[in-house]
């Protein structure tokens, strides 16, 4: 099966979302791409429909853009 | 371990995102809540920090809001 690809850019929000999501998704089903470290892959991400990071491009071509809101814990 | 909770409201976008995400996340690690069918849970979702659906509330309290962009396939 084609893997999902998780695109991020190393910002704290991305790293947090990455950790959270990757805890849930078996690691053999997702590839992680750091667009800050691998800028040559920005074009791939754009072609896949990624408009912002973090985003998860699924094996079926769907793109989920992830907005990480502040958690309640952070507001206490 | 506390499960993650996936909140949605039965709109086609939610259902698509739900199917996509739930294909990746082992089903024993996530609970799915349909806020249209279970409106009494809206308060729980709000208290967890959910501002829009679909959203995934993680076991650690972080909330990932998911924006599903049109896939490239849909544009062809």
C-alpha cells in the first residue's frame, strides 16, 4: 500500500502535531517529510495539494490540513 | 490508555476525513462521536477545546482541527 505522507516544517506546532499523530498512526503507514530540511520536496507537497503545514497526504490522494488549536491545558 | 476522540457531524467532508483517518489509526485507539446524532456531547467537545469539526481530541488533551482541502483528484 502507498504510504500517507506527513508534511511539516519543524515549527513547534508542527512537531507537537507530528508527535501526537504519529503516536496514533503505525509508523510503517506514514512517511514524515520536513520541508525545512528538504525544500526540494515543497513542489511535491504543492502538487499533492498541500496548502499549509502540518498536513497529512493520504494514500488515496486526500489532503488533511491540520490546525492545532491551543489545548485547554495550555490555557490554565 | 485514554482513547483519542474523533468528533464529526456527519457532513460529507467529515465522513470522508473520518474514513481516511480511521483507516490509519487503529480502531481501538479512537472513539468516534457524531455530534449531529449525539448533541448532548457538544458540551464535552467544547470543553475539550473543539472549535470546529472534524476534530481529533488526543489522549493527551491536544486538539487537532482538520481542514479537508479539495484533493487534486477532485479537480481533474
